[in-house]
C-alpha cells in the first residue's frame, strides 16, 4: 500500500489563532527559541500498490477541490511517503 501526504496551511495573510496560542505557550514550557507558529492540516491518502504520478496528480486535484479552502488556505505539499516513514 502506498501513502500520499497532503499538507495544507492558512494563507500568510490569514490570522492563525491556534498558532498564536501555541507560540504564546512555548516560552512558559521553556522553549524560548521559537518566534512564530502556524498551524496547518495534514491528510494521509492510501492507495493500493505503489504511489504513481497519476495518484499524485489526483491527490493534488483533490487537495485543491476538497481538502483545502482556496480562499483561506494553500496546499503546500503533495508527496508520496515511504511505508516505513514516521511523521
């Protein structure tokens, strides 16, 4: 089985209250090195057999039509992921 990972992020001009809350909490937990956080979404699509270019093209189209809201989000990545990879 192959897996395709689609990552969607809010457009830069869109406010990200969840990211803002996380970046505000990090210093309280001792993580002072981070200055900004943007929170996005990750989708994992599974296909029978190995991932082909046709699968990636279909995933990219699905990402633009269904998995993201093009008014406020950008599809930043559509890629095949190895079965043994850990995200």
